[in-house]
C-alpha cells in the first residue's frame, strides 16, 4: 500500500522526483505505470490540501472582517 503524504511539500517533492525519473528515462514500462498512478494520487492530495487551505484562509479573513 502506498503511503499518503502528511505534508504538501512532501507530496510536491515526490512529484518532482517522479518527473525527474521520467525525464531521465530511468523507468521501465511497468514502473512508469506505477509512478504515473502515484503522481496522480499525489496531485489529488495537493489539490485537496490547497482547497482546504483556501477555505480556512477565507474563513479567517471573514471572521476578522466581522470583528472589525
């Protein structure tokens, strides 16, 4: 089972590593499929993390504006 990243930066770093491996032709066809699948999972994680962060920031701003 593939582990889920805990932090956004960890996911980005892993995606960058996968891209480097692909660009340098370091993967055979079987590994390529698995790496692409992993990159897709990581991108979904990042997208979810960014959405949640945006929502949290908007809530903080909204709360701040209400208190002003």
